[in-house]
C-alpha cells in the first residue's frame, strides 16, 4: 500500500508560458512574483520590467484526508506514516515552487487553504522569508484572475 501512495504522490510536470520579453531577448533583472497556491497546484506570475511569465506547477497529490478514531497503537502508526509521507511530498512540492521563484525580489502569496502559510514558512527556512510582501486568503481563481491580481498588487507599490 505504501508503494501505491508513493506512486500517487509523484510530482507531475510543469507547464511554462512566456508572454513577454525585453527588446534584446533577455528578461530584465527586477522580478516580482505572485502566486496562487493550494496543495494540488501553484500558478506563478512573474512580472519583470519588460514582460510577464507564467508557470503552472502540479503537486500530483490528492486531497489529504486524516481519519480520526481508534485507540490501537498500530492504527496511529499507519496514520502517522501517511502523514509523514504527505508532509515529505509537500516539502518536495514546495521546493519545486521555490526553484521557480528563488530569484524574485518580491513575493506575494495567496490561495484558499494552508499551503500559502506552509510555503511562507518554507521560504523563511531557505532564507527567503524577507522577500514575502504579502499573504492573502482567496478562493479558487482562474489564470487570468490570478495574473490580474498580481499585476494590480505590484502596480500599487
């Protein structure tokens, strides 16, 4: 069973879309990033002086369900093992997200659940916590809504 869980937790591919480039073909150095995140996927919007870049990252994990009940130690051990596997998978997922935003000067995190706070802690543990400019709770959003929110946020600054 543990093997099946690990197969289910495999990270899936990353889709990248470029929607702007500087005149010389290289992106400008200043990079502001906003991302919508939950445990299943992240949608990253990177703003640069001369363009915008988006990326969608899937975690490959299904919703984590924790069952309560039962007092037998072996039940707790199985639950604990699943929780540890889930946490380890999420850490890999967060590290993948961080690899896409590591060079950002400013980072805006938003999303519906706990993932944004967990990523904020992970960023802090990697020495990137000072770059987080905001953390907001929002519902599910479309890609164009996410991009518009990021542009609007950084336009204010």
